[in-house]
């Protein structure tokens, strides 16, 4: 039997919020120029053959210390309050949950992001997610960042699709993730998974979701519409929609249509399963 659960998985930066999360408060707070910071992070990565997420996390730590500050969890949590979300995002989750409920389905929302978990948690929507899989620092007893706890890059994002599929949400549980599990025993069917992203950094998750029977959607603004059109042309995604989450928009209609189709397909599979086992 298939569980009546549908998972919607989101990138964060430029998918739910309008730009990279560090640009709202972290950079201005330390007097940093966003373009210069990202250029420095890229050079650090290239010169040291370094993972790009670890390079920006190290640079955030280094720049904070250079400004005689401590990189604290509370400091990053507070930054989430200033994040500017796309139109309709604030009430999106409750509306979509209610729509799923009207079809007898539970909708679960997940973040899979290379951004910082601490900032996402402090945002206006931080409490809307079943789990937030994002890069994170390890902190000492005083709340000071000491070391990267988790770095979520563009390719290792895909492990979290499998974690959601199997219901293994504890990232320290590698054995459970790799154990054999029959498809009907998995918590959320891959065909009941939806991924929302905004560009090439989401391609591994978009492609894997689509290939496994789920649905991938890219949201766009004037800045990335050419990239998103190419993703659609190349078959990386099922749909593209403007980054407007308000009721009645193109994105809202696509999500609701997708949820309804998944609900119908799940019910048909459950009927077939029951008949085969009676």
C-alpha cells in the first residue's frame, strides 16, 4: 500500500527568496560587497581545489573574525528575519496543505539547499518544513561556529531525495539510508515527489526526481528565464513557472494539478495492490 503523502522539496535561494540569503543582512552587517565576496569564494575554491560550499562557509567565518566578531548561531538565525520572499510564499504552505487535505492527502514540505540552515530556520517560513537539509556549522558551548557540520553541494543534494523517499531524515543514519527497502515499504513514493528549483545548481535533483516518476518545476524571474527555458527544452524539468506563489497563479495551478494527478494515481495503485492481495 502507498502512503497518502506527497513531498514538495524546495531549493531556497532564488527559489523561495529573491537572492542569496547572505546578501540581505550578513554582507551589509560586515560592510562586505556581495560580488566581491562571491568572487573571493570562487578564487579560494579554484586555488585550493576546494568544494564551493566549504569555500563560502570558510570565508564567512574568516570575514566575521576579521571584523572582530564571533560567528554565532543566534547571529545567523536573526538574519533570517530580513529575507525577502517571493510573492505569496508566506501563506503558500498552509494553502497547499489545505488543498492536499481536500483530496485526502498530507503534504510535507522540505528544504534541500546549499545555503545555511541557521538562516533558513530564522526566516518567516522556517517552521513550515518537515526537515531542512542545508549547510550548517558546528558550534561550541558558547554558540560560536567552530567547523562545518554539513556542506550540501549541488550533487550531494540528491541523497536527500532518497532520505525523504525512505523516511530516513536523520543525516547521521547512513546505514538506514543504504539498507535494502522494498518500494512499497518506503514512506513516500518517488512518484509522489515534487522538486522546485531555479537553475543549473538544481539539475541533479530535478533530473533524478523527473526520472523516478516525480515532477520537477523551475521557477523564473526576468534574471534567469533564459536558463529555465533551456532546462525545459533539454528535458531536465516538467514545467516552468514565474516565481509567484499567490493563489491562482501559474505556479499555483501547476502544483495543484500535479497533486491531484498524484492523488489519483496513488489511489489507483492502492486499489490494484489490495485486489492483488485479497
